[in-house]
């Protein structure tokens, strides 16, 4: 995560990664063990641990574990090595002391929101305020595990370009990163069910999430006026709302974090291993560097915001096969009109990324290309489950088989080979 000290970084100099996982027992049941595990590691009760280059913490639900780089890294290969080492350490703590494991993917495949509880230590008052305002005993709150990619601000003019380029890219990222095909033991209606829930989890105050795709901006003042102020006004009158800063509450798919001078991208389901999350982050930084440069040069025209929202909805539902508009992302030399697929959009962008990234990050693009060609992890899980059930295997057993394999992938830091 990029801290206040990040003000010295230039645009795209570094990336901060945050990854969330579910703590489960040997039967894949979610377990609220983190308070005890943190106490054991730290020596006394705590909600956050710093260990070398890595930080451990909790987010809202008592069964969700978060790991992050304490300082952003210029090389995402270095960030991967740090995260893998930290995960290995904490996974060993869970195994030895509790017989528990970490489960990847964007949603737990079996749990119901009633199977867990809110975190009871740091930020408890904030979480309880959320609970009073929203119906948080729901999947969009308590069963959503994400990867967050944080990019540093540059100058104000550069950051405005970055923000608007991110809005242009955001609708198509779930086609690459979806990993939430199953919840409550059934295959959900969408390829990215986490985001389907996320879109409406704060519908009691809709300005908080907006339409997920952030609105275009022209300045920092514009952002504060058109995003933060409506959120602040909408919270007035709610008990405890004084504890909720608009910057924290804002739930768009990309958020301007002025307190740490970073833009945080939130539409990414966590993958089956750190290597896959890092590969997606490599693609995002390279694609945004390319799109920001095109915006600056005037060769990328901002499309209608409503079109981006429509494309996001299509991608959430249909993944790489989604029909999208996305004319704005086609290379300037391509004059094709009409709809295309999310797979084609991502493939076109991938051709531009090698020129925008460092040599030590190029190997990650092989994994990205595979996800684009064969479908996201979510699409591949759905296909495997369809094959297994088509051969007479009961769906709960097939789900258990797949997600056990995915836990093993996380432990080995190897992509799922299916």
C-alpha cells in the first residue's frame, strides 16, 4: 500500500498490492481465527502486524486475512517475492496452531454471511456504523475477497489523466480477473458474482458506489466536489456517520486515496496464487501507462460514461465472451465500428503492454495471455464443474475438489493447471 511517504513517487514508479483470503478449516468452513493467530504472532492482541517487508491485517469480517507490501515496489517481481514469503509464514502459523488454511478466489464457494461475524478490534466502531446503515450480513459485504492495485499520484494534471484512463480500462478488467463463479454451493448467474453483489451492496445510499465506474474528472477539486461532497451529504443524519470519512466510504471501482496519494483499483477478484495476481497487476500498470500517454497525446477520446457502465455489466455477466463497445480502446489505426468481445479488447491491449513494462516483468505476460485466451479463472472453474457434474459427480463434491486444488496452488504459488 502506498503511504503518505509516497508523495515522492512519480506516476507509475511503484505499485502497492493488497490481497485478501479466507481462513478455513479442513472442511473448507470459514473460521474466525485471526484474532488468536495475530495474538500468537505479535505477543498481544492486535489488528495489524508488520513483519519485514510485509503487513498482515483484517478487513471487516473476522475470517478475512489481508496481506500487503508495506512499501510499494518498482518491480512487481520483487513485490511477488515479498508477498509469497509473507504468505508462507502466515500459512504455517495457521497450519501448526489451528489446523487451518488460506482459501483464495473472490468468494467462498459454500459460506453464508451468517457463518461469520464482524471484526471486533481496530475499526470496530466504524464497522458497527456500517452495520447500522447497511444490511451487511450479505455476500457483497462478508464474502468478497479482492486484490487491490495501488498506483501513485503524479502531478495533479498527470493524476487526472491516470484517473480517466483507469475509468476507460476498468470495465474490461473483470474479464481477466474474475474468480467468483460459485457461492452458497451453487454456480452463480454471473462470471464475476463478487462484483455483481458489490454493485448493489450500498444501495441504501447509492452515491457511495455510484455506477462502479468512476466519473471523469478535470481536477482534484472536481473530484472532491462531485464525489466526496455528495457522499458526505448523504451520510448526514445517520448515527455514527461522523466516523465515516468520504475517502474511506467511497466504493467506486477505482478510488482516489488523497491521504496516501494513490489511486486504488478495486474491481479485481483475488486469484489462485500470488503469481497470477502480480501478472494482472503487471498488465494493468502497462496498459494504463499506454492509455494515459494516449490521453495526453489526444489519440484516446473519452467515451460516454454510460457506455462504460454497460460494458462493465456485460463483462460481469459474461466474462471474456461479453459483447462490448470499447471502440475507445482499439488502436488508433483500427477503424472497425460496432461491438466486439472483451477477449478481443484485452488481446489488443496486451500487444501494447510489452513496450510499457520492465524486462523482469515480461514473463508475467504469458500468464495474462493464457487468461485472455482460455478465459478467467472463474470461467475455467465453471467449465471444470460442468464437466465433473456431467460425468455424474455431485456438485458439492466437485466444488470441494476444485477449491482444494486452488488452495494447493496458493501454497505452491503456481497457477491452476486445469
